C-alpha cells in the first residue's frame, strides 16, 4: 500500500509515485523544471518560498517543494518502513538548513 508524506505547507504526495528527489540547483534540473512548467506538468507546492527540492513523479509530473531533499527522503523512508533508519538523514537535513 502506498503511503502519503507531507512535503511542506499542508501539501502531500504519494510515496509510491516518486521516482526521484533532487536538488533544483543544477542546470539540467532547471531545464527539466522549466520544460515541465511550459507543458503544464509542474506542481508548485512551495507557497512562494524558494524551491529546495524537485520531486520527479511516475507520470512525468514535477513537484516543487520548499523542503530539503534530505528531509523529504527521510520522511519517505520512514513512511515506507524499509528498515533504513532516518536518524542519519535527519542529522544531514539539520546541518543543511
């Protein structure tokens, strides 16, 4: 069963549909986001804040989040119950903020 995780500001995504969680800083990711916006395939869940994570979904949609990729990945791992601890991910997320 797919789990839902909070990606900031009351926005929730299905963990089973996430392909990748990436930082928006590289040029290829910026181009991917721009193309998705032009095609109407981008969902902006940042509430006007700076985009810190880009979620690539199964259906080629892009979700923009104001949370760090490490934070979202930690939540996704915790929701999936895959046995991987989130303590290390939380420590990384805290140092990046």
